[in-house]
C-alpha cells in the first residue's frame, strides 16, 4: 500500500478553516438582519406617525396620505420577506460549506477524486470502506444529517418534510420553516467538532510517512 504525506495537521487546521467559513456566514447574517430590521422599524415608525383621518381633507390630499401609508406597508413587507428568504439561504449555504469541505477531506485522505459533494451515499460508503464503521459514528453527525434533511426540504419541498419531522424533534410536517436563525447557530456551533473528528477518524485509518 502506498504511503501518504503526514495528514495530522488536518486534525487542527481543517476545523479552523470551517470555522472561518461559518464566521463569514454569521457576519453576513448579522449585517443583513440589522438592515432588514432597520427598514422594518422605519416603516413601522412612519405608519405610526401618519396623521389621523381628517374628513375635512380634500380628496387629493387624502389620496396622497393613503399612498404614503401604502408605501410604508410595502417597505415593511419587503423587509420581512427579505429577512425570511435570507435566513433560508443561510441554511442552504451552511450545508454547502459542509459538502465542499467534506469532499476536500475525502479527496485528501482517501484519494477519492471525482467525488460529487452532494452524493451522500457514496460518501457514507467510502467512509465505511476506509474506516470500517458508519459515518454516523462521527461526533455530531446527527446535527449534520438534520441540516441535510432541512436543506433538502427547503430546496425541494418548501416546507418541513415527513422525514425531517420524524427524525428530529421540533419540526412539524408540512409547517413553514421557522427559527432558522436559531437552527443555524445551534448546528453551526458543532460543525468544527464534526470535522475534527471526521479528519481524525480518516487519518487513523490511513498510513502516512513522516
């Protein structure tokens, strides 16, 4: 069997790379949510400061006031929609980080070139073949699997799926997606640990040369 370069630095360096990816997503989330909340606040403030109905106003002035009120309403609705859509995209972006970083790990440790980052069954089978155990034994594999199911539900169904609801508490089949920011924080916090353990398990199963 051919030997490989010492892969041990990946045990500590790779989680740092993943952490940097997650931090960039979190920083972007903070900026976008702050902007959306600010726009919503300005719109709500504008509506609250609109003058009360005055029966003595002429029709043109009344129409102008109504138009301004509707503008504030639209501003608030767009801010809310933008926030919701962004939080959905954060989930899919986070899972994409996992797919791409995991693919790179497998290519490095197992010389499994040409692996499609989204082909989870091939990844599971490759890990089983190399390590002699299920990839579900990796620390926090459950959270990564939950994220995978949530990502699939977002991309292909537009609502919580039966698979997600049956496997992970807190999700209700057919319900719209909610608490996505909390879900992002909860799952992203354990992903570096997942990658550290994944790298260690792959490394321990493959010989290397010093």
